[in-house]
């Protein structure tokens, strides 16, 4: 049969368990913060890559649009001459 705890023993045990719980909670928070930082770094890098890609596409589209307009002008001039 178990020996009954006195109130002071119970409070001491609960205080010790609360301390251990806080230690594990602190460690879990540290892991969470580390994961959040690494995730943020990955997202920032992907956002930067996305903006770089968008810039390249815009430049290419601008060049394509210029060529298309120039070809369209040339075709109109040729039709007027005919």
C-alpha cells in the first residue's frame, strides 16, 4: 500500500513537476522558433526568386511586344505600298 503524502510533500512534488513541465515547454518553444525562422528564410528566398523570375518575364515580354509591334508596323507599310 502506498504511503499517503502530506500536503507539503504534495506541494513539493507538484512544484518539481511544474518546473520540469516549464523546462520541456521552453525546449518546445525553442524548437518551434527555430523551425519558424528556417521556414521564414525559405519563404524569403522563394519570394526573392519569384520576383527575379517576374522581372525576367517582364523584360522578355517587353522585348517580344516591341518586336510584335514592329512587325505589325512593317506589315501595314507593305500593304499600303501595294
